[in-house]
C-alpha cells in the first residue's frame, strides 16, 4: 500500500469515504504528491494507492503503466464524476484576494 501523508485532501477523502481513519497499516509507504504515488505504483506491479483522477488520466496518456480501478462497477471517468455515478469525489474551490480576472474568472 502506498499511502498519502497525513493532512493531504486526497487522504482525508479516502479515509472518510471508506471509514478508514487511523486504520492504515504502519508498513504502508508514505508519499506526498500524486506524481510520486503514480511513479511508485508504475514501478511495482504489486502496489496499490489512490490519486486524483486527473493525475492518473494524464499519466495514462503519457504511457505510464498504471490501471485506474472502478468503484462499485463504475469507471473513474470525468463523465462519471460529473454525472454523479462515480461517487468518490470532492469539490475544489478557487479563491482570489480580488475579484477574478482573465483566466481565473
């Protein structure tokens, strides 16, 4: 198991969704960013982890040998997240100090 470090949003979502708070095995490898987890998984066919859907999709397009697993038979696609059938997701908020301009808007 490749686990996220404490305090990362992805870990919190994963723990809450599956009811795993404080239940990860102590032998799990602790990593930080999604890219680090993806490269660790790609280098070890016996490893499993959780990362953002977008990061995994980009890695697959670049030819990184990983597999995105379905949840309750639902593929983790952007369309399934948007239509609510893939339920393991969280909202992201964009904030600015001033009214949004340009691309931020």
